[in-house]
C-alpha cells in the first residue's frame, strides 16, 4: 500500500495485479492533491492512508485499474467509498462527469500507458 511518488507503468500495475486480484489493482485518487494511492485489499485502506497524510475524505475517490485493458475501460469507477449522498454521489461510481475528468487527468499524470 503506497501513495505514488513516481510515475508507474502498466507493466508494474500488471505485476501488482498478479500478486493480488489477478486482473485489477485497487486505487484511490485525491483530486485536490492530484495523487494516487495503490495496492491494497480495500479502497477504504487506501482512503485511510490518505487521511493519515492530511487528505480530506471528500476529495478521495475509489477506482480500479485493469492493466490488461488498453481502452477507456482501463479505469473502472467503482468503489464503496464513492457512496456519498451528502456530496450528491448516489452510486458506487463517480456520478459527476467533471470529477471523472479530474480523476482521468490525475491517472494520466501518474500512469504511463
């Protein structure tokens, strides 16, 4: 479990996936700090790691990486931590197109595809 401080490659994500879920890597994105945490069994563990490092929960969004997929399905917007009625997010996905775009921009900053 770590907060990225260097760019990560898809090959590295494949290695992480092979050591955990086989085809996916769980991640949490801090849209304010423009950071990604990866490599945990639960999104909530990554969320807690970020909070320990001063992030605000409302800026943290759970996603999954599928390193074997090359198109837009590489990123899956699905996590229990995304259920936030008080923020208007009523699903496990990310309902806001604006927030999804920020997440994609952060991913493109940290993941070399």
